[in-house]
């Protein structure tokens, strides 16, 4: 039976669950079952998940888990962990989990054990990170490295940028890290304006080593180095300042990078799953190789949990089926990730790529159209900033937007414990407000003392009523350490994997981004006169190009 039929077979029974639960308020579910929190919470791999504030009951959950089982999730999971070519459009294994595996077994992709190469590259990464941190890695003029600039985009940027920001307290003894991704030259120019070429090291990270934005920024960086060090652009000593991280070492070599400065990963590491590979070099330099090992260990702990925990106790799967429930039946088109931690400010952006590039698709793995909803829009901002910007819509808007509240329970600055308490109190309060809301009766009672005219009273009651019954998960994070962060990232990776399997998608390709890339190269050539603007674009694009060629200098 194909995946699509499995899904369809479950739709009627889940539709019945939806009809039963659609009109029930979560307040009543809690009233009926005082042990709801106990039953709908889980601890695994350093994290605690309270999913009691969801519009579900045992029956609906059972059916969602049955759906997962019928989608052959267990077999799909094993296929991923054991290196089968589950990325069927690119004929590739998907082995980011092997990058953090510390056990004795071999893991094969296309019949080759990948573990020796992984360990060799990890050792090279650690040696390089140590040399930069200890001041043994010297620039062309013999000075130690004070600033490291990672140049990369998408998966070659978001993971390292998010992790180094999240782990800032662990970064204090290393060089200062900077991240350049956008091709807009102001980003790199603003960063370089404060740096000294003699003490700056660039890491150019690109799986393909063909990405336009990254190569443009790397070229600019090299010219900046040459000018600042008074060297020719092709002077070999500039290479002391240029490292490459790629799955295509020959492409880096062709651009002049030294063998010793090229760090490798492989086709079977997806870009958005690559921070565990050599793409994590900026992390290893920032927090030290031991810290990087801890990050991997945290992820490995979540891998073990995901691989072995029964369906109902499996944290990634629980998050996955809840997401499917809302997307499919409540028509929730978006999903908010709300970290109550400034250090996790880049997590929503990281999860946007992880989730939306993986499951933002309309075609099933076998090429047939997916006739059900697939990946939602992922968005979010750190609390409490979001509260003063967009929470209004989550509380009273017309769409149901499930939320994940991420709440670190300890804080790095105990001297400001009171302020951390305010932060945590806000997270808890928002989840409570979303769930409980405020009824018209409560408001009438409150406003009774204000001696308002009856029509004014009615108006205010109408505006102030909070429907509640809006779902959220609460993830408690004991501390923002490398290990716990590793577990957290792996949790979301596996959630996305489970959803992809249940929706019948290939979560590991991203064909949708290709056409825009091709057109950008072509338009670029046309704009600089290397190719003439003919009648090959649509009329709107042609008109824009004509206007731009006159106006853009
Ligand atoms: O935008 C598509 C994409 O291929 C991402 O999947 C990837 O992370 C990013 O571009 C960068 O690609 P590369 O690492 O090859 O430069």
C-alpha cells in the first residue's frame, strides 16, 4: 500500500476525532482530567515537553500514532540511520546522524563505511580549532588570529550562526566570530570595516562551492585581504587567511585553496543538516573542540531516544503528530516558535530552513501530487519582544497558530535572577492566556464597576473577549549548554523527518530553489551586458529589467 493510501485511510477516523474535539474547550478537557499534564508530558535527552495544552484526547492521539505506524515510520527511521538512499531524487543517503554517532558500529553509504572519514575530518577540525584558539595559527604577517568570518548561506550559515549566538557564554575565550551570508555587500563591508586583515581568518563554507552569494563574498574578502596586506590577489600567503569547507574539495582547490585548508563533508549531509559536519568549524573555533563534541553528544542522545523510544513516548514524534493534527484538520497554515531566550534569537530562522526547505512541498516521494496539507510556515521571535509585536494576532486573530514556547529554566547571570523570572513568568502567562482566554462573562463582571453606558460596555466586551483554546507546547530547557542545545536541534530535525514520512514527502531535496538561482545568474549576465536582454523573459520581467538597467548603477 502506498503512503498516500495509508494517509487517506486514516483521514475519516481522524476527521471524526476532529469533529468531536473541534468544539471542546481545553479548559473543559483539563476540568475533566486533572491528570492531563502528567499524561501529556515527557522527559527525554535533557529536555522536558509539556504538551497538555493541545486540543487532543487519548483517542485522537492514538489515531495519530497509528497513522505514524501505518506510514512505516519505524522502517523509514531505520533506513535513515543505516544509510539507505532515502533521498530518492538525488539517490543519496541522509546520514547527519552518523556525524554525531560515537559508537563502535560501522555505518555504510553506498556500501562504504562512512565512520573513518567522519572521524578523520572531525580530528582535522579539532586540530584547526585548537590552533586558531591557541594562537598557533598565524596570518601572512605572523600575527595571531583575532577575528573569524564565516562566509556561507542557508545551511552553511544558519546553523553555525545560531549555535554560536546561543552559546555566547562558551565563546568568550576564543576569537571573535562574524557571519556573512547575504550577497548585499553592505553586510560584509560593515563587518570588515572594524577588522584588521592581518588578524582575520575567513571560512568559506559551501557544500557545492558554486553558490553565487558565497563566491561573491569570498572574492570580496580576498580582495580586501590583498589590499590590506599589500599583496597580490593571487599571492599564496593570503591562503593562510582562507579556509574552505565543502563537499566538493576539487572546486575549492580550483579556486586556489590549499589542500591543508580544505575541510570536507559529503553528499549525504544535507545543507540544512550540516552543522554537525565540517560546517561546524566556526562552532568548534568559538567554543573549542571539546564544546563541539558536547554539542554532538547532546544530538546523539536525542538520536538514541528517537530511535528507541516507543511511539507514544517519542518526543520528536509527539511534536510531529501534533503539528500534523493542526495543519491537516485545523487548517493551521503557520507555526510559531517562541524562544524565551535572547540567545536563541536565531533559532526561528534556523528552523525555517530546516522545516520549510524540507517539507514545503506538494509532490509525494513517488511523484504523485500530495492531496493534503504539508509543511506550515515557521516563524517566531524571542519572547518577550514578540508579545509587543505579533501576539495580538495569535490571541485574537482568525487563524489557529500552534506555538512552541521554549523556556530555559536556568540562567547564565544569577545576579539578574529576578529579571529572568520576569522572562519565564511571561512565557507561562502567554501559554495560559492562549489556552484559557477570557470569557465575556468575566469581562462583564470586571467592567461592572466602571459605570459604562450599556452600548459602550457591549463594545468593550466584544473587543476584549479572548477566545482561548489556542494550543501550545512548552519545552523546558535546563540550561543553554552545548549538550542541551545539541539535543534541542536534533529534536526538531527528527520532528521534521517524522512529518515528512507521514506526509509521504522526500524531506531531503529542495528543487524549488533551483529555478530562481538559474534565473538570477542569467539576469546577472544580462545586467552587466554579457548577455543581451531579448524577448526571453515575460513582459513584466523585461519591463523591470529595462527600468533597472537605466537606474541601477
Ligand atoms: O538555498 C538552497 C541551498 O542549496 C540550501 O539547501 C543550502 O543550505 C544553501 O543553498 C547553500 O548551499 P551551499 O552550501 O552549497 O553553498
